[in-house]
């Protein structure tokens, strides 16, 4: 593998980790997911045609692995015991509570809506980039984000927070 591809991939690792942690809400599982993604990307580097960004290509790999894992395992909501202790002792500051509420509400959305919202709102991808990453039409991305926002509002996430998720890029 050439050094330029290694460098391009290494620049995306923090973004992949953040997205994986947002999807899984478990640091250890997220790191495993990123590791699987990186291994697959290195093994299949010949498939990246240098069209579009490497970020979209890597996120597509990560998301596909995530979906496959979810199908195989089903969704488990158990929290590792070491993380349960940390969560019980976290400070109850207003912003922290809002973040936890949003994370919990996002986790209750369908996977497709959550994935689209996280790519745009958390990773800062444009709708075009998110569509490319998820391999769906841009209209579908917009629809999933719109339905996701409505779902967040229905789950009690305040309008200003849900509204921040709607900025078109």
C-alpha cells in the first residue's frame, strides 16, 4: 500500500471512531468496528477509484460492517459494567443531560435515519457526501433526516436541538 493512501486513511480514523461511537454508544465495540473497517479498507484498497473522497468510501465500509453486525447479533442494549459505573457517577450538568437525551433519542430512531443524521450533523458531511456514503439518492437522505428530526421531536428533544440537525449543506 502506498504511503499516500496510508496517510489519507490515517487522517480519517478520528472521524470513523466518532461516527462508530455515535452508532454503537460503546467505546470498545466502536473501536472494534473501526478496526474491522480499516482492515477491510486496506485489503480492498484497489477498489477505491480515487473518485470522490476517501472519507465517503471509508464511512461506507464502516456502515456496511455495522449493518451486517446488527443483522447477525440483533440489537443489544446492555451496557458493559465498567461503563455503567461511569454513567451513574457523571455530573448532572444541563448540557451533559441534553447530550445524553439526544444520544438516547437518536438510538431510538431507525438505523437508517440515525446513520443519515449522524453523517450530516456529527461528521459535517454534505447531503451529497452522505448520499454517496450510504449509496442512496440525495432525496432519500433528505427524507431520512427529515423523518429523523420529526422522530426526535416526537421523543421530546427540544425544537432548537432538532432544528440544528436540519441545516442543509
